[in-house]
């Protein structure tokens, strides 16, 4: 194909990673603008997949199904998705060389491991005389785009959100329109023509993702989004009650980019300005999307948060260790702490790969401030279990709960798991859904079954298999205040 006069490159390759869609996609839009022929690739990266602990992983299945849909959409537009299974660091430059592209286009990633991979790929491409072109796509503002008046990164959320809103222009949320214009190229020869590997070929098996009705891909994202559009006006009132359909459930789609953050932010802004009845809900939801940007920029500016406290003095805390701590950690993971809300929340993450935001805060606090266990152990457990696991948000959430983060929960503020239960699951509906063994308990007793004087230790309707609380909250609270106050003078 002759080089068009408007084209910067003859041939380009778009590398999809956590942006599994072909609409409103910064890198794809730019490649189609810049190059006469554009190939598309996704690599099931063995550097990531081989390190996964389990061969049934909802994320791998979600990605796989989303990739199949993306391929179909690209075919409908005249192209195809080349899907490889190997080490992205070597597969990508090899494919670029095989296709003889002038440039590789991709969207920015902010995680340290991804940055190291991208730097290695870019260096190899450059050595081979090819360009690495990368774009902001998964956030509205990134890196140094929002700084304080003193030119420093924000570490407190509210002024960050105020600056985010003040700086926002229509162009920040405008669609990065994908116009194929006949430029999407079909595969040529060799690797590029191989069919998409099946999950089984990559050593994985299906999970309960389909039973859970978590729809993958762009079509799944649109379904979930459409459902939420009807509810956004009630978001601020409903979002804290795990038994209600309050939040959007879009986190997995944002994680894998099956929907564009710009589309979501645009929608929230439109509702906020056009519908007074729904404005409060839309504003609150938009604020959650800003939290997402906030934690990405924290990770960018403070990569030490991976593995260490944002505030270094918190690394001096002496966490519980040894056999008792291990047993308590196992009880937390397996949902047998004897605190129904904690156990129901852990059942939710274990059975579905999702946990409601209020419960993420409560179980994280319980692990750190009731059991005295290092937040990093909880962070790692969430990282392994959450389908929407995102390093920046997960680390931010854990450090918030542990009080070691930027703009975190004050160290002396300790959630009472029973009070939280009474407040946010007043009728015990969520508890009953995930702990059916407690279903027959009354609305009052379900939050703290051991406190029911009518039943005695093991009697009444209580499930004799349900454990007593592994720690007494008041005693644990006092121990935590001592634990944390010890570092305050350090
Ligand atoms: C300990 C802990 C761990 C967490 N781990 C993750 C994680 O691994 N991945 C993840 O996406 N979120 C994480 N969160 C944030 C939040 O709990 C989830 O984003 C939310 O529950 C996802 O459900 P939703 O899509 O229905 O949220 P909605 O309430 O509908 O919010 C919309 C979107 O805003 C973003 N968002 C909401 N709250 C936050 C937040 N506090 N920080 C950053 N982004 C936010 C998410 O992208 C979310 O999908 C964590 C929070 C805590 C306290």
C-alpha cells in the first residue's frame, strides 16, 4: 500500500494491554491517524501468567473472553487481533520486526513492573530502528499534569479533586475517536496468523465467571454501564450499603479497559449539569473516578508505596507474627473470624472476586487494627483474589486502612466491626446472603451472635459450627492504640 501523504508511518502496530476495546482508544486512534497500515496485537504475557498461584483465575478468563470479542470487533472493521502467548518483552519486538512496522503504539501503564517491561520493549524497538509511541488513556490526568501551587504532587485528596475539577476541559474527556478508514491490516504470515490460544492451551481452566454473570468485553461493559446509568442518581445514598445495588460494578471493566474512563467521566459530568435530581449521585460517583486518578498519580510519584509505607515511620510498626498471627490471618482469609460482617465480606471476595467498597475498608481495618497483622499480607491476598485488582487503588486502599498512606484514616480511628455491621447492613441482608448458616438469626443478633443472652454459648438457633470471635474488639483496639502510639515518638 502506498504511503498516504497524511501518514507519518507506513506501518504501525498497536499493542493492547489493559485497554481491551476499540472505541475511544488513544493509541489506536493515533495509530490510525498516523499510519497507512495498522496491525493490532495482544500478548498473554507469561511473565504475569506463570506467576499466578492458581490455574483458575477469573482475570485470565475475563481477559480471554474480552480479547475474543475485541478480535471480532476488529475483524468487523477490516482488521484482526494478533494474539500471542509468551514473554511480551521478546514477543513484541519480534512481531514488530516480522511485520516490518515503523512504530509500536501503546497506552501508558503506571505500575513499576509494566514500566520496566515497556522500557525494555521500547529500547529493543529503538535499537531496531522503530519508534515507541505511547499515550495517556486510562486516566483523565496523569503524572505531572496536576501539581500543587508549589509544583509538588498532591498527597491530599480534596485539594487534588478541586484542582482536577478546575483544570478539566472538554478536551480532557473528549472521545479519542477510532476511525479505521480502511487502514486496519489483516495478518500476513507466520505468528500473526495463529488462532487465539484457548484458556486450556495456556494452562488455565474456566472459573465461575459466567455463573456470576460478570459479562466480559466491551459489550459486557456497556451492559453494566447501562444498568448503572439508571441508578447513578441514587449512588450517594445507596453506595455504602452492601446489600443494595448501589455501586456501578464497573471496576473490572475499568481495570481491563473494556470501557473508556473518558466516556464514564463525560456521562457523570452530563448528568451532574443536566439533571438536578441525579446531580448529587453523579457528583459523588465522579469523585470516586477522581480517587482512581489520585492513586495512579500517587503510584507514579511515590513508587516506594509498593512494598513500603507511604509515610516511612509506619514501617516501624511491630506487626503480629508467628503461629497465632498465621492462624488468625488464615481465619480472616477463610471468613471464620466469628464477626459475621467480616466473614460475609470474605465469603464475597472468595466466591466472586469482588468485594463492596465499604466492606473492603472494614475487613482491611479488621486485619490491621483488630488482628494487628501487617497490611501487606492483606494487600497481597486482595491482589490474588480481586478480579478488579489494580495495584494503585489496592495499595492506596490498604494504606488508607492501615493509616500509613497519604490522606489516610487517622491511626487512632478504628472501625468497630459490629457497629459497622449494624449501620451498613442493618437487617443483616448481606450477611444472610453470604453466610446462609446465620440466616435464621434475628436482625439484631445477626451482627454479634455471641452477644445474644437468650441462646447461651452454643444453644438456640445458632449454628454450632459458627466460630466465636477470634479476638475481643475492645481488647484489640487498646492493643492497636499502643502499637501505633509506639511509633509516634519515633
Ligand atoms: C482495601 C481496599 C482495596 C481496594 N482495592 C481495589 C482494587 O484492587 N481495584 C480497584 O479498582 N479498586 C479497589 N478499591 C477501591 C474500591 O473499593 C473499588 O474500586 C470499588 O469497590 C469497585 O466497585 P465499583 O466499580 O462498583 O465502584 P463504584 O463505587 O461504582 O466506583 C466507580 C469506580 O471508581 C473507582 N474507585 C472507587 N473507589 C475507589 C477508591 N477508593 N480508590 C480508587 N478508585 C476507586 C473504581 O475504578 C470504581 O470502579 C479498594 C479499596 C479498599 C478500601
